C-alpha cells in the first residue's frame, strides 16, 4: 500500500534561480510537451537527482569526484541547517552590533561621498539599513562602502555617548548642514538630546544602544545586501532617498547560515515559481497589483475555495455573495471614509450619486442582517463570503501576491449574544486549526491584543470580550502572548501567524470583536423581555487574502504541492505514439473520475519523465506495448516511492484515495464484517499515514471492524487525524489484549483530532464477565478501554463508546459530543476516567454506565465538565477513586450545566 501524502515532501534543494521573465512560461495552456527553461532544468535536476533509469541512460556519466563534491556540499548544507540564528530579542549583543553597523555604514558613506545627507538608520529583523539623500548608487559602489566599513571596524574606534541641550544639538546639526536631522530633532520630545560619537570623526542623534568599540564587530560577519529607493517619512510627495540594506551577525558561521537561508528563500520565491509553474501573472498592461490567475493557478484556487466552502457549511455558516461597489454614503456610516480614506480608491459618479469600490465586506453583511428583525433565539448567526476587495497601494509597496491592489478575503461575521462570545471564538479557533492543518501548517504564533488607549465601548463589555477571547484560547490549549493595548479601537482581537517550512512567520488569521459597527448601523435584536438590545459582532478571517495565502503556499511547498492540491495530478506518458489511443482512453477515465490528468507525448520517454519531474507532477502513468497488451499502467511517483504496475481501475482507485480533498486515507485490506480480525490492516494504514510528510486523515468507513489491540501511536511526521464512521469491536477474549495497556490506545500524537460519529464497542459486559476484575475488584488489569496518553492538544468529538474512556497523564484535551452507552454492562467501570491530567474540557457528553459518569482523580487539575448528561450508575466523582489508589488531591474543577438523573449519586467530593 502507498500513502499518497508521502509524495508531498518539500524540496530540499538549495540551488537558486533568478526570477524569470513572463515570456519564459513553461508551456502553452493546453499542452505539456514543452521543455522547461534551462534555468529551471538545473533547479529541478538538483531536486530529483537521477531518479529513474530511463533518465539516467540519457545523461553523461557522473564522476566519482563529482559525487564527492556533492556529498561535501550536502554535508556543508546540513551543517548550516543546524545553525540556530539568534534574533534581536534573544541577543542584546546582536542588536547592539547591528545598530552600530548602521552608524559605521553612514560614516563610511559620508567619507566616500561627502555630499550625502544622512537621515535614519535603525536595526531591523536580520540586520540594519540607513537612508541617504544622494545620487543613485550601484552594486559596485556597495563594495567600496563595505571596504571602508572594514577599515573603520579594524581601527577599533570607541562609541561615546554624549548628552547635550536641544539648542546645542540644533547648532551642531546646522553647522553640518543636515536638514533631515533638524527635522528629526523637532520630533524628539525628551530632553536632554543624546548623541553617539564614533571616535572623534563622526556622530549622530541616537538613543543607543551600541557596542563599546567598533572592533567588537566581526567584519567577516557583516555584508551589505542591496540598495532600494525609499521616500522620506514614507511620503511619496517627499524626496526619494537611497536606502542601503545590510546584515550583521555575531560570527561568520551565523552569516553563512543566514545567506544559505536567503538562497533557499530565493529558490522558493513565489514570483519566480508562479511563472515557472504557470500559475499566475501580474500584467503591466492591465496595471500593477492586479492578479491574473492562469488555468493551473485557477484550478488550485478552485480546490481551495471548495474546501473552504465545504468546511464553513459543515460548521454552520451561511455563504454570501455581495456587490463590489456601493454608495459612498455606506462607507460614511461605517466610518471608512473618516478612518480609512487613504486606502480607498477615488469615488465614481453614477447618475449624480457617488459610488465607491469596497475596501472591506463588513457593511454588506450588516445590511443583510438588517433586512429583518431578529430574536435572541436566532443567535448565533454566522455568515461568510469569499469577497473581493480593492485597496489603494503605492506602486513601490507592491510585492507579488503578498501586496496587491485587488484581492479576495475569506471574510466571515458572527452576530451573537454576550454569553456566546467564548463558544463562538472557540469554534473559530477550531475551524482555523482544521483548515490550516489541511494545508500543512501546524505551528502558530498567537497574540491576544487588548484595549488601546483610544477605544469605543464601556469597560464591562471590553472586560467580558477580552476574557472570552482569553478563555477560548486557554480551552483550546494554545499558548499565546498578550499585546497590551494592541487591540483595535472597536474591540479586542486574536491574531495568528503561521510558520512555514523555513521557519518564517506569516500573518494569517484574525478574530476581532467589534462594538463599533453594530452601534454605527444601529443593529438590534429582541431579547427575552421583548426589549431591544444590541448584538455582539465578531469579524474573522482564517486564510486572510487568498492571493497572499496562495503565495505563502507556493513558498512553503517550494511549488511541490501535495497531490490533492497539485494543478496537474498525473501525466500519462506513452513509450511511443502507437500507445496514444490507449493513453487517451486512460486520460479520459482519470478526468471522468475527477483526477486532473494530462496526456503528454511527442518526445522520447526519458524526456517526458524528466519534464514531469521538473514540473513537480505527483504521478506518472507510463504505457508501453506490454501495458497495452495486459490492460495495465506502470505508475511512477515524484518521490521515487513507485507503486509499480497495476490495472487501470486500480490506478483510478489508487488516485482517488489519495486525491480526497481532506487527505483521506482509507483502510486497505480490512473485511469490516465483525468476524475477521482487522487489527493488522488498521495498524498498517496508521503506520503509513503517520510516516507521511503531509497532513492526512485516516478514515475508518462504515462497517464492523473486529480489532484488538489497536495503537494509534506517534510521533508522526505531519498533522494527522482520525475519522471513525464505522464500529470498532473489541474481541471477546480479553487475553488477546495483553500486548498493550488498553484496547484502543492513542499515544504521542501531537494535535490529534478524532471525530466521525463512529462507535467504539468494548463489549463491556462480556469482557467484564471474563476478566479477573469481576472476581477480585481490582480493575487495574482490565484492558478493554480507550486509552489516551502522551498526546498534545487533542480534540476528540462525535464518537460513541460502548465501554469507557481512560485519560491518563494529559495536558490540554477536549472531549466533545461523546456518547457512552453501557448501562449495567460495565459495573465498577467509569464512563470517562481522568487521572494525573490537567486542562481537560469535557463538554456535550451523554454517558450511561455502570459506575461513575465522570471520575476525576489522582492529582488532576483545571478540569471543566460542562453540559454532560449522566444516566444510570453513579454521577460525577471528584477526588480519590478508592482504597486501592494512593492519589494526589484534585484541584481546580468546574462542573456546570450538567444533568444527572437515575444515578446512585449526584456529584461526589471524595477524600
């Protein structure tokens, strides 16, 4: 069996190619026989190597010396990959080095170009820059400046701080004829004014910090990178300055690691790959910042949008489509014309009325809300739209797909009551994680931004909203940072950055509570007392801009997309033209089954294979005379993990399985008849899926699976989840389960998600009668359970267990929509048992069992039990589980909104 997600590995090649001109697209829109450009051929060859014998036969012999050089290069690359680069935040010494480098560079420039006027020179994320008013520079002149910097560094000049009066600073600046410094001086509000000198030769207005001597800078760890234009104060009406960028590090090894990182980033540049893979373009004839989606990019966008829509509909959102323009009055009401006008295009006159291209979608969704009256029973109301908006950007700020003038936002708005904020935010966090995991993003940086100094809304609602955001994040188990005062003027917000394959962070998702627009548009609802109240409005975007997210995807995967997302999923390659009719039939069958296949011919087979590999095609179906005779195809994959020869129907089935939009991986080899042991088939499927390098979902379809034991164990290489639609049945003989502690075990899997509405049938009554627990009362040996251990941030929902769930040694677990239906079949066995665990959330559960509905013991802390219905047996027990256990006390338990009926006890607080 082959798990197709294993083909979605990110390229590790470190060769880079220059950006290509639009004229160098690889192929016509409807053909796949054209060769890639020579630049791209070298790039792709490095990625795949000589991966096929057919290709190898056409290549010259590779010498042993060449192999040694490649091995040495790989070793060097691996070493650089292991270097951990410090940041300005983690190393104050590095920050001082970079700040001093900016001053040293400015001193060098003014020594070489005395007429140059200095402006500002801060440290930045990976180095520093300085802006000069001077004649345009060339790259050749950067080398002169760097040599002068080296001389200054080698002289080991002291950095001396001096405090002067404002008047003295003004006198000195005027004497040097530095007009920009005078303007900067006027903007400094504190006195006295601080100046930093380099020796007795150069000085600048500066608050510091700096190194003590220039000699503390390692000149071999400094490099000048580029020249760019920048308007003074960012104002296009002011002079254009020359900005020189540089990078500086603590040592040479760090510099080399950074340069290696830059090369890898350049290789992944979405602007270059967008042209190479013919995904999109920005046409100068149409205007800057306007994106043209080519057929291959458009089909990828279609797949992304379909997944987005499907997920939102499943999560209770209604989809909308709204106009691209509206009367200017609408934007006056919303406040955009007052606060956002500089980002909006000029208004247009339509029959003596002013209209405006929309910069945002929010007012449109509010108008739909206002179309009728609402009752408190209507909430929450969730609406979502992939809405195209238009924002004015200066031409100098445009950057590929990352900064454009027209883009599509995955916008949604939730109208809810105050006491629904937390649950709605938590739902958005779950949806966000679900979507981002599907695209391969599992590492996030989360910020909670609180009330700024200037804001609307009273203290009480700000506190409630901020607490709801914080509680939702803590329930989710995500770590986050507080951005004190960083919220919008209309409400607090959560911002999420995703981390790509290079460790770069990209602003992606945002969730914002809004007290402003509901007031501006006077939206209301009727509460339970028949009084008008104002609802809460929540703005949220998961992917943000589709264009920007697509650019991030390209760079994250280096254009080597997972099979489900690839614009072309399979190339059909005939050995000769005599197989063309057979290949056309195969291609049509692939397309008829929803597989994006293309027939490629007109070249020798080795060249067709090479071109397919260079274009990052996931699957290749090779057809020769033998395949035509036997009705088969020989399947190759870009990963080199080749499935071999199979029938056409098997290839279609194989491709369909891997092509499921939510990465579904189905169980191969299982009978699902309730009689045959399916443990091996399920364990094998899980093992392969866990080894995949792209996110996947193991799907256990409807049927009865006799299993025992089953271990869903990690760590896995990529995010993974499980959908159980069928019934897992434990064996009637408990001795079969002695090989592991538990019947179904989830262990060491980060961000585990289990769902699907399936059933876990532990055969409780039968197992109990055959187990020594029934005779001795010591239940530690009872193996028939669902055991969860060592799993980080799992979310388990929508499952039914006919025995019990055992949660041991856990942090941050959500058990939601759990049904346990085993009355009188599991005497002395709890429904959900939680021990030695913390931050556990059990909600919306229906539990009927022979003992405690929920039991919390052995040092568990911060447990929330909410909306749980307990049937027969006992109720909810908190504390020691009995005389056989030497347990730590339980702390921080909340039980609320639970219904307990027909039980021997309600809520028991034990010793």
